[in-house]
C-alpha cells in the first residue's frame, strides 16, 4: 500500500486507540513498503513515538522477530534481534531472541545501553500505571473464571449482546417472525445440533456454562403443539451419506425450514484465510435440495466474514446473519426468529455479489469512467461484464420487523466557513406496527480535492427507538475536522469546496444534500 493509503485508511484506528489510552502496541506479521512491521523503524518509532508521542511499550506478535529470517529480511537470529529491537520493538514474544542475543549485542556496542534502558523503562512505566508494583496479583483475587461465567447477570448480558448482533438481510412476505404455536419446523444443516462451531475462533468453555445450541433455543421457545425435527443434511465441508435425502424428507413434513449453515470454527478467524468465500459445496447442494421442496426457508448464516451467497441461499425467503454468537446462541436466535426481539444489527462489512468483487468496500475511490448503478455498464466503463458493481448487501445494511421512512433532511446552512459547525437534521418515521430501532447513518464526500477522495465516508450514526406511527428528529453535527484528509504532503488538510452528504439507512442510497465549505 502507498504511504497515503496507510495514513488515510489504516493508521487512524491505531491512533484512536492510542488517544484513548492504550498502553501497549503489538507489531504484526505483515510488511509495509518491503519492511516487516516488527523491524519497521519508520512506523514503530517515527509514527508511534515521534508523531503520536506514545509512551507505552511495543511487543512483537508471536515469534514475529524470529520470522524476520523467513521474510528474507534478516540473515540470522542475532541480526533479527538487533533489527527488531533497534526499530522500536521493546518486548520479544515467545522466540527468546532477546534473551539469547541482547547481552552480546549490548556488550559489543551494536545496541546502545540507552536503548536497553529505554525499553525497560517503558515496561516498568506500564506496570506502575497498572499498580503491579503494589500488588503483582492484582485482579486475580476474585472468583475463578468458571464461576464468573455462570453469573446470571453475565449470561443475560451474553444473550442480549448476541441478539443485538444478529443482522436480518431479507424477510420476504414477512415470513418472520414465526408463530410459536402450531408450527412444525425442520431444523436442517450442519449447525442444527452441537455448539462448538457457534462459539467461533479463540473461544473457551469455562466451567459448566455450556453454550446453548440452535435446536435447544428453538425448542425452549416453542409451544407444546409445535415441533422441531432435526436433519443435519451434510457436514460442514463434506457430504453426509443419506443426509440430503433425510433433510428433504424432513422439509416436506414441515411448515417451514430453518437452515443452519455457514462456516465452522476452524474456517474463520486468525490464520483462516479462504480462497473461496462461498458456502462449501456440500452445504450449497443441501440448500438447493431443500429449496426444491417449495417449503419456505429461513437461512441462519453462521460466519466470521462477508460471504458470497448464491442460488437457493441467496433466494431464500429470509436470511439472518448470525455470526458466532457465543454461549447464548440458541436463545438469541430464537428471540429473533419468534419475534421476541426485533433485529437491529447492521452489517459492519459489505456482502459482495460474487467472490470476484473482493476486496469490496463501500468507501472506494471514484473512477474516470464510472458505470451506471444497478446494471453492467457499457463498454470501456469501470464495471464487470457479468455483474453490477454494487454490493449484494452494503455496509450498514440491516432490516427489522418495523418499516421506517426518511424525510425532511435539513441543513443549518448551505455555506459554512472553516471552524463552523454544520447541523444536519432528518425526520425518521416508523411506518410499521412494532417499535423500530433504526441506525441512522451520515455519509460525506468532497466533490473535488487536491487528491482523489472516496465516493462516500461514514461520519456518524445514531441508533434511535421509535414507537409505531411516531417520528423522531435525528441531528448530526459536522465540524471541519470531519472534512479532514491526508494531502499530497502526507499531512492532514481541510480544503474548501463542494460537499455531498447523505442521511441513509446504509452506505447505499439515502437522501442527498449539498453544501459549500469556504475559508472565510
């Protein structure tokens, strides 16, 4: 990536963490500009220390200093230790390189004693701020983790967080919520039973707080005259002998199919890159066979990334993105499926039309030859020949059991000067029959600048609750800082010009307004 992209896109979240009080930073396994991060002095000292005035310590990721050799950046472990330490990596994790080589490197003068003192001082400074000199066992005198995990308050919080994380992408003909009484459900898919894969990567099972499976959650919510029939149908990545036949039979006897599919624990998370972000073929085959029965299908998509949905999954009557919801997965899903909770989650990533669109992000740059939205463009335009440019489901998207309308977007002024505050107001009306919990989003784009700018950027959002038939006025305050970007000299700049803003329910569409920023 270029230095401009680094400073414009990737560094701001790290800067925000430092400004919020982070006391340590970990150098990653990646490289930037041909230099591995653990040995990148420009980043670890130039940006982190000199520019941001960071006072904490830097620790390498697991054996990242030793991996400078495999990167082809260091010839041996001694050289790797010196490179990492002199670049600004204060603590070596796991490799042991500093223990083996720093004494000799300091004795030989290759590493100044002042640099060693500096690294030690940084670590001691953090320990002091944490109170570890007064009590080295601070935080370990409470009840064990297993007992804390069983705390009813924590369990209730896990359920609330889980159901608020669910994103409803589709609900044709108001298939959801399902009735609790008199309903025959066929729960089909590799995640219909079991709990391990519902927890996601880097999860533990402390004590007796076993996760609640989807089958358990659905059954606990249903009335006595309803039923849940389970048919696994397929394994996550391989066919299950006789599985599809059993699933089809179960679907034919049911009123509705709940299809629990997606990624396993080992398919998502750290060190889990995939070349194909679609469903594994056995699951896709299962979905097609179940859809062919003609029964309405509710897809529960367990996943840790945006996925390319196709065929019967894409065309299902209802789709819920359930991610990896944790110990209360089953109850949280049941709360949404049966309408005890109105889904209010929104996508933190865009779902592409196909894997070929990846990497896909809403804040992309403009093109000199833009293609019309909504359809493949004409020749010699920026477009795909076999798909539209737009996402299948854009960043920020999500629906619930209520419907809302946006209107009356007003600006406090159409011209603002540097240092002013522009107030943006919009009316959001609940046109449905249930309480709405809407995430109102504000996007901004400068029409012309000294460097090219994204088509739009998120500048604010608010979640508001609105009673049926009621309206709420949502207000945002835009300041000059919201219009700042990295200029040609790699420094933050604000330039006068015309700006477009959108008040919208997602990164696509919305109500657009225009204003002008002037110097005075």
